[in-house]
């Protein structure tokens, strides 16, 4: 599994636990019923299947599952536990199952449920608690081993060089199973800097150099450890900068002495943190998007395999060079990946691009020439029909890209971005098609293109992806703006 796919699924896995937990609750109900029922009722499996189920029992069971799910949510068991301890998560499960068991007892009393209620609830609590804790620990073990091998890494940049910031850094560094890669610290010179330097920590850049650092590096999260009373304005500016880039912001709430408050998200030291996210795709919809990407790309690759072979042979027969063109592109959170296309240009196309820079017809950093002399005759047909982009389905299958998302930018084009708000487009996976391709492609000015990408992120839904895919088909046949 590639690091890009792991990045996409990071938040989704937390939501996927809902299905697992509900299934475990149902299994706990069944096991508790079998253990506490009278032995002469179910003599074999056939008699178990023949058990009559009343409408009331179905309703009560549905209510119990609904309440159970709500309690697990209330205990924050579907928030990221990457930065929490095993004991803290197990304690939350114990508390949630205890509250659920009390709720079930109240439900039984309210609806006057007969039978061995006390033994049943005791068995349910013990089985359910054990199953959920064991499942969570197994998931932690698997994810921890993946992260120890350098996969699924979360790149963290810390603002501030005070003792709390250094302590936070040390705790995430000694726990490789968290999968946090510390990029360093950001701060200006102050009277505490000599003590910070003695700690052996790395100062990445100053506050003035932070915007440039974010433009050129992979940053998933900024942890703010500034004294907010004296640095509120600076912290607010940096939070806005992170929002423009689509980067998570973590605030250490211990500055307000909130250790005794109800935790919203566990910290490595037991101190709660507040995390703000400015990208619009998360949770179950993101899981649906990824499943759709995998299934869709597999089906298309199988169906289009004859076309792949024909195009490959034509490229080989009509021009020297490789069949596929590969290029480094900027993907999710500015991670670079290799994108594949059918080659439509002469082999020396990239080396002579700068000589043609004065002919560029696109605004902004993008390089496009309507009658590009580097394009081969076959390449013009492939571009006009968008067949040249079909190998990107392999990128979708790998997790580098999605079927729908902002256009993947080349490293060269990204380096010429002038506005930080435009970089928020990299907070979601790039796609093969997007609003830009549907509404005109190369005929759209760069600023309008970026605005369409922001519109996609802010208004994203699974059905918007379906709509864009449907609109892409007639857009390809029209060939408007292609080239």
C-alpha cells in the first residue's frame, strides 16, 4: 500500500470502525443470549434458527444499537487515536460499554422485558468490552508496525521552541508507532533560544521563512506551542496560512489549564489538543470515494486493455521513444508521485520547453501552446480524445490519484504558484478529471481554474464526483479546450 493511499485512508479508517463496532455489539448480544438462555430452549442449531422474533424485540434491538453507537461517538472513540495511549483508549471503551449497559437495563425496565436480564447484561458488557478492546488493540498493533517501517507517516511542524514544544517533540519521536515525522521547529530568536539549542532540536526556519517552507515541503500538520497571550496575532496569521494550504492545525489546550476538561482528542502526554481541518473530504464519503476509485479503475483497465495495446503499438510504430511518458507531479499535501500518460510528444520535449516559453498561451504558471511543435501527429489525436490520459488509471489504483479531483500539477508549474490560497487544492488527492476539464480546460484562465478547484473542495460530495464523471464524457467527445 503506497503512502499516498495510506494518507487518504487515515481518516476513513476511523469511520470504518463504526461498522466493526456495531457488528461486535450485535455479536455480543447473540453470545450473551446464548450463554444466559435456558438450556432446554435451544437444543441444536435448528432450534436456534426457529426462534420466533417479535416486532417489539426487533425495535428494542434497533434502539439498543442506535444508543450504543451514540455512546461510542460521545466517548470520542471515532476520533483519531494516533496520538493517544492504549490505556486511554481502553478506558474510554470501558466507560462507554458501562454506560451502554446501564442504558440497556433502563430500556428493559421501561418496556418490562422478562427473562434473565441481569445475567444477560453482565455477559453482554463483558463480551462487548472484551471484543472491542481486543479489536482496537489489534488495529493499533497493525498500524504501529506499518508506521515503524516508515509508511503512513504524518509530517508535523512545531511552532515555538519553549519547553512544552520540545517536550511534545520528544514524546512523538520516542513513539515510532505513532507514525509522526518531526520536520523541526519554527521560531525567531528569543532569550530562551540557547536552552532550545542545547536540547539538540532542529530549528527549521523563522516565522518570516515559514510561507516559503510550506510551499516547498510536505507538511500535514502544524502544532502551535506559542504563548497565545503574547503571540495571538502571529498564531492567528499562521492558522490562516495553514488554512490556505489545507494543513491541519493542532493547538495545545494546556495553555488554558484544561487537563481536567472532557477530552476532545487525546494527546501523547494526556493533554487534549484541538485540531482544525480546512479540507472538505473526510469520513464515510471519503471511503466511498476510494472504493469507487478502486472499483472504477479496475473495471476500466480491464475493459480498455485492448485499446491500451493498440495505442502502444501505434506509438511505437509512428515515433521513436517510449510508449509511456512519466513525470513527477505534486499530489496530496504536496507529496510528489510519478504520473503516467501515453507519450504524445517527441522524446526531447521537456528539454526544449524553456526555448518555447515565450509562446505560452496560458495565464499563470501553466505551460500550454495550442499548436505545440513538440506534439507528434498521433499525439494530437490522443490529446484531442483524451486517450493519452488513460494510463493515469494505474495511478488511481495505486492511490496516487482519484478519478475526480483537481488536476495534478507538474513540479515545474507548482514552483511558479504565486498565491497561497491556491495551494489548498493540494489538500485533496488529484484527479484524472475535474470541473476545469468539464468547463473548458485550456480556454479557462488560471485564476478561474483555481477558483473551480476551491469550489470542488468546498462543495464536494460523492454525487458531485458522479456528475463530473458524467459530464466528462460529452466534454471529451466535443474535444473543446483539449490540446
